[in-house]
C-alpha cells in the first residue's frame, strides 16, 4: 500500500475509511506483522468481534491496533474512529 498524503482535504477523505486507517497503522506500526504492545512478542491471536482486537500468546494481555497511539487519544482523527 503506497499512499501520498499532500493536503488536508485528501488526508481527511483518505482517513474517512476506518479500514484504510487500520491498514495504514498495521503497516506503519508493525510492518504488517502484529506484535504485542506490552511485551513485543510476535505471536498474537486475532479476537473475534466488531472491534479489531488481539491477545498476546505470551503475556495474555489484550490490545487494539490503536493502543498507545494518537488514535486512542483522539479517535476523531478517523471519522468513524478506531477501537
């Protein structure tokens, strides 16, 4: 996924899609390989449900793709928000 964000209008339109936000975060944060945000272990389980959540196989803690990011603090950065 290669994107080029040039202006606020384009950025706002691009990030109005929650899936695009999640895809970009996954690539930028973990290079498309989810790692535990607590212990950095790379074996995690994808939990079922409407919110994209993960559970670490080592420390057993649950986390979302936005844990520890600005999206957690300001979910309106993506119009639909991320959980």
